[in-house]
C-alpha cells in the first residue's frame, strides 16, 4: 500500500527581507530627488572645502594680494595673473615686463612725445581735449626686436593674434595730469574701418607712482571697497574699482562681452598724479586684423608745362609714402 505524501496546511511564510530592501531603495531615490530639486532652486548649497567658501562673481574681497620685490638676479620678479573683476572682465599680469623693457620703451618714446589727443565721436578724427592732459607718442607695431617680443607676450596673454593689435602708445603723466573716464571702443564708423571694433586693451605700467595715477573703473560691479589695496588709493581711485600703477605690471580688460556686445562697465579713466611721474604703454586690440600701413587713396591734381588741361590721378600709397609725399607740391 502506497503512502501518500503529506502537505502542510499552513500558509507559506513570505520573506520580509526583499520588501525591506525595496522600501529602502525607494526612500533613497525620493531623498536624492528632493536634494536635487533643492540644489537646483538654490535653497540648498554644497559647502566648499575651503574655510572661506567659494567667492561670488563680484566678490572683490577674495582677491589675493602678493608683494614681490624685484632683485638683481630676477629683474622680472615672480609672474602671476590675477582676476580683479568680471564686470568688466579685467586681469592683472604681475611683472609682465622687465625693468629693462620698461626703460627701453620710455627712452624710445621721449624724443617724439607730444600733447595727447582724443577721438571725436562725431567725426572720428583726433582733437585736443581737457579730459586728457597727458603727453604721448606711438611706436609702430613690429618696429624692432624688443617691441616684437613685447607684442608676442601680449598675444600669449590675451590669446589674440599680434596682427589684430594697433601700435604701442606710450603715455607720460606729470603731477596733476589725468584722463577722464572714457570708453576704448568706438562709437563711429570711421575708426572701425581698419580692423573693426576694439575688443580689448592691455595697459602696461612702465613706472611706479608714489601717489595717485590709478586706473579707475567707475562703472565696475562689485564691493570695490573690499580690495586689499583700498587704503592705498587716492580719493579719485576710490570712485570705482582701481588698479595702482606698478612698474612691469600689465592690466588687461575687455571692451566687449563674450557675446560681442559692447561692455559699458569697461568705462575707465586715469586718476591725476599727485606725487611722482607716471609712464605707461597701451596696446589696443581689434576684433580682426589691423593693418599697420593702411592703403590710402591720394588725389593729386597737377598740370604739365605744356599747359595741357588739369587732370586728377589716384595713387594708392602706404602711410610711409604719404609722409614723404606730403612735403612735395603733390
């Protein structure tokens, strides 16, 4: 007689481990989702690893100030780039030029210095103005080996080709001399025909200034009084974000935003020199190639000795040839 197997009448027990795991995973997913929403809304922030926290875009108190003395073994001193503003975008390249390069530019410029002028926004031509009381001169792009080396360093600093730069302008400010706040970009069509608009400016300080002479950005955004050198500034320098001149330093600021629009926060000026002398050199950079010898159409009228009718010819000349021909009757 066969024995039938016995089956238990009790219901099978369900394991609670699988349901607990599912519940935990569900809660973790929901918690992660909530955290992501809070981060996206800015309600929750991730703490920084540093004690001071991450600086805000216009928090100028985060600027580090280093003092590097020049010495005979290393005339250029330690070199580093410091971001000082994002509106406008401005950076200081400390010890960009050597002492020898600064002195060379000053000595080269001295024999041809004349009263500085400004560009008339209506006509596009240069004119004298009380807003700019310095003296200055221009040094042609690629004039000699030293200038070519400086221009190459500027190209490496800005990531903009040498060919887009204008010639160097060397300026000298004596006590009381200044340059009122202005824009480097043009507001006329005449001055943008060669190379287009000015996109950036590199201002190199060729000398120290005992007091005054700061480059000031009155429209800069940020807590300007939090910069480490605030108490070293003149009254003029405290009217905006300011950079104190130091021999060899270079200030790069952009006159155009990344979207190619003009940046009104790039408004800047040169504060009056209170004590000492200020020497500087400016390199303006265009959006496209800038011809250092623009070709001009010269209209020349003349009549022959045989009394033939007067006629006009058009001669395409470089700027250097025009300078020579300007002393003739033509």
